[in-house]
């Protein structure tokens, strides 16, 4: 005759041990992945701040740009290391580009109507 025992053969802690180990492993992988992602973001931000520290408004040289007689400034734009000045010279439009650091003229665009 087989007797039934009131005691379970497996303890709950023995059944849950593999599951808990797997949960701990997944938590560890998640924490390491998060730490690597945060380090990467901080690294990129630090790199951008370090590289761009030499650019900006402090790089502009004080100086004077001479325009032809009768020229009127329509607009100016600063960007990408250049100053772009749009002029009206005796009724004709012209765009002049200057280097931001040296204020040397780097290009000119003349506009005319088609015939």
C-alpha cells in the first residue's frame, strides 16, 4: 500500500530558485545596458561641447567693411563660418560673402534680369 504524505516533496524555494536566478540575470543585463547608454549620451554631449568651444560669436574680428558709393545694405546673415550681406547698389542687387574670422571677401553674386 502506498501512503500519502502530508509533506510536499518540493519546497517552494527550490522551485522558485531557477526563476529568481533568471530574473536577477535579466535585471543585471538591463542595468548594464542602461549604464552604457547613459555613458554614450554623456560622451557625445562632452565631445560636442569640447569641439564647439572654439566657435561662436567670440571668433568675430572687429573691423570695417567698405561698400561702394550708393550701396545700401538690405540684409545680413551669419552662419556656417560666413557673413552674407545683401546689397542694393544703384538699383542692382548683389550678395557678398565674407569669412567670419578674417572678414575677407570670399564670393560675390550679381543679379540681373534676363533679356
